[in-house]
C-alpha cells in the first residue's frame, strides 16, 4: 500500500449543506490522501451526514468533539491523527478550491519550504468581490503579525496552510478558536520554518450564507499576535 502523501484536516461546525460537496471536491484531486473530518459539536444534521460519508468512503476518518469547542481545538485533534507526509487545513465551506492543492504542495515537494500559505491577495486567480472593511481588517492583522514576526506575508489569516507533518505535530498549539492563525504564524517564525506563499482562488461567502468569523475574532487575533510574539516556543517531545 502506498504511503499517504497528504492529510486533509477539515474542521466542521454546522455545515450540512456544504460538507458533502467539499469532500467530493477534495476526493477529485489526484493526490494520495486521507481526509480527517473533525465535527465540532454540530447540531444541524451535519453529524448524520458525516456518518454516511464515512461509511461510503474508506479514506475518510471522523472525529466527533463532545461539544462545540472551537476551530483551533478541532484542528489540534485533526493534526494529532494525521499520518500523511504533509498536512493541509481545509474549511468545510466552499470558499477555497482544493484544485489549488498541487500549487500549494509545490514548494514543499521541491524541498524549498516547511510550510506554505495560500494567499488570496497576491493571486491572479478568480475571487469573489466582498466586504471592503473585512479585507482591510485581514490586511491590518497581517501587517501587525508581520511586524511581530519579521515575515512579509500577504495573507496571514488564510485558511490554506500546508505543513510538513513532523513540523506541525511538533509544535504545542494552544488557541481553541480562530486565534489559531496568528498563533501558528508566530510559532512557525520562532521555529525558523521556511515559509512560502502561493496565490489561490477564493470564493468568499456572505454572513447570510454562513460566514462565521467576526469582529470579536479579530480582537482575539490581535491579542494572539501580542501574546505569541513574546511567549517562548514550546516543542513537543517526539514519541518514544
């Protein structure tokens, strides 16, 4: 049996209407993969749909959180279960296109990078036009993160982040909710990881369509930038 190249970690909360389609899109990508879905206490029928998907598709692994515990907590569970050479975060909505996986994996497979971010802002790919102030908030947080880490990212808050599995499993992660993005960026910088960016397509959705991140999450991200700028990096001990 060939080893798994890519572990796709999908945190899910109340995405009954989109989860089946995003799993189908991930499956269509011609890469050896496992799909690790972490349901974060969904109450809209998502869990029942996930049980069907797992029964039908042998490379889908399902982790059920006992209650809604946050995206960061769900990601930690998914990262711990990953066995692939690389690990990517995939949101359960349809904003990001799995067809970009090959592009994201390029710098990793060429041994140039330890982590790759998919940027929504340096791309010539198609993207939906939405929310000026939301995009300004993203750019401000990216600017402040860059100042704290001495990186020159264009899109710190992007969902699409790919890591070498040994790297992401070695870093102690703490944030339970959307603070994961600035936290992992600060910690990758402290670990002196080689980070690349590639442009990706983006099909943003409105709040009416289910977008969840809001103003309070932005404030938390700001706090995380300050917190992890000064907090020492903790690395996990490798298993015996």
